[in-house]
């Protein structure tokens, strides 16, 4: 019997599965699109994704078997719902009545997302989510990494709702990477500019003193602030893109040597890190948040508290670039892990949970 799954997208720009690359939506929205499409394709679910504001922009469509509807229709939706998946924003329970047989909260932030209508729920939403759990409105909280799961437990304390870990999937529609195509010493940065791009550039400025031919490719240029723009003037061999399609990012990963992420925030998972490994791009990263499990010993770990941090990073990177055997080992370890994380296989974990 076909099951009906509804996914609440939360507060996002209007989007659907056809136009999301043009709408400035990123990892968490791409995740729910992929989950929906794979449940339709592999397990023949009927899936509805509910998005704010898409009716007035004529974005209500069915694409790859997934129905995209405006959230204003949710309370009058009469079709029986087997499973409700609430993406990130617990404010769902303030806007709507839950009508599903099973309801899950999908935590894609480092902790619970406690935003509501431009305001912040008190005490990180702790009391609100406690009341939801005590009222048996949730069948489970789905986390994306052990680090995030532990962080949520520390904030919430003891609750009677189980939590599960399903790491983010990776798009399997990738080109084959011929290692001879890699541009040696080419660095790629594709995350939010506020999460470490200034430090990335400071390291590249120093690195180019030792390796003048090293190059960089960086995305989301329209979000650059003045400090980023100033440092870019000191860097040669640079390629800048604004928001582009996921396919374009894949193309750039395929020819890049190093994914360097000196992040300054706690990541709950980091899709870029898993994608880099799938594309055989070497990972150099700060040991902050979930990166220690998303990458771990499959990359070069940096101590974010190291003295003389920029010089420390540059030395670690030069040591890596000069160690051909280590580069080969890390590429193989990363790829062998990441190829098991593609959505084609990851969707089985979602199906098993929903069918349990």
C-alpha cells in the first residue's frame, strides 16, 4: 500500500524541485528534496513538500513525482497522512495541527531551531519541545551526526522521545573523476563565506608566497563582505562564482586538489565535506563540531586553537602537498567511505525508520 509523506520545509525562500538552485536554498532544503525524490523513485511513496509563499509565485507544481504545495493549504488538506517530517523549524506546531500517524522532527541545525515568525522561542525552545514530547506529538527526533545528537541531548535534558541518526546523503549523479584531471594545488571553498572564508584567504595569501602557482575557486561571491574583498585583491589565480547549480559545484570539485575549510562554527554535519570525499578532493579542516566524524582520519585535521594559526595551517598544507603517498591514501579512504553515503543507499535508512 502506498504511503503518504508530508514534509514541512520551514522558513525558507520559496522553492520547488525544479527551481531550487535559483532560489538561494542550500543543504537542508536540498536534503529534503532528495529524500522526497528517492522515496518516490525507490519505494513509490506519495510525497508532498509544504513551502511558504510558493502559491503567489506560481511555484506549486509536481516535479519528479513530488508535489510542492503552499503551506497555507495544509490545515485544509484532507488526504490521510501516514508520516509527517518537520524540517528544522519546530514552529510547525504553532502554525498547524499535526494529522499524521507518525511525526518526526528533522534536526538539521547544530541544535533545535527555535525561530518563530522572526522571534526566538525562550530558552532555546527547550520548554516548547518538552511539551511537544510529553504530549506524545513526536515519534522521534532525527539527527544527522553523533555530535549534533549529543548537543541536542545536553540542551533538552531527559525526554521520552527517541532520537535517531541518519547522516546526510550525497547526490550520486556525479561525473567520473580521472585523477589526471586534477589541477595541482587548486583549493576550493564552497561553504557560507561567514564560516571561515577570511581565514581561508589569509592562509592562501601566505601559501602563495611559497607556492605561487596555487589557485583558488570560491562560491557565493554576492555574499562577500568588505574584509573578504580586500583580501581577494592580494590573491592571484582566483576564480569566483556566485550561487550556481549543484552540477557546477561538482564540476569544480572534480578538478580541485584540496577542499580547505578552516571553519569557525560548529557544523552539524557539513555536506561539502562528504561531497569532497566522493569527488576525491583532499580535505583539510578544523576539528570543530561534526567534522571529526564526517571527515575524521580521512583528511588532515587542524587544531583551531593552535598558536600562530595561519603559519601552522600553511605548514600543515605544504607538508600534505609534498607527501604524494599520504594524498593517495586519504583520497582512497575518503572515496571508499563517501560512495556508501549516496542517496541511493542512504534512503534505505529513511525507509526502514518510516516502516518500523
